[in-house]
C-alpha cells in the first residue's frame, strides 16, 4: 500500500494536456487556403510546405478529387443529422466527466440507426 502522501499527490497534480495532431483533411484545407491567399506561388509549393503530395492539392483545387468524407458518404448508415446529434451527446457526457467507450458509442449509434429504419418503414406505409 502506498503512503498517504503519494496517493494525495496523484490527485493534486493534473495530467498534462493531450496534444491532438490536425487531421489530414485539415492540413489539406490549410494548404489550399494558403495557396489561394497568395502565401505560396504555386499549389505545388503549398502542398510541399504542408507535407502533402502535390497531386492531392492540384486535384482538389480542380475538383477532380473529393475529400474522404464526401467520397464515402454513400457508405454511411446514419444521416448527418443523427451523426451530429450523437457527437453532441458524447461531447456533453465528456464535459460532465462521463466519457464513453467505443462499444457504448457504437451501441448508441446502432440504436439510433434501428430507430431511423423503423421510422422510415412507418413513413412508407
């Protein structure tokens, strides 16, 4: 058993903040914005300075390549509204110090999806 002083020090010293890396999509959007605002002479320079392959930026600017989220939207089972509601619910729980496990979030999403199917079935008849 630890002496009381050690246990007390565990609770009085806060954990260091978690540093989140920006998502790949965020970096791509920053590179496009930097190019459009004139920070770089060419899209290629903007891409290289942000650590992205130049073809990604060029095709995104031309409109020939979609973001991952846009390209795979047809695979989503939940509507964006339901997804946003679940995200908001989880955020509220986290703020109140009740973080959810992945399995719990998955169950909530599955329940919402089943309700969405039931509601769609009732509206068709």
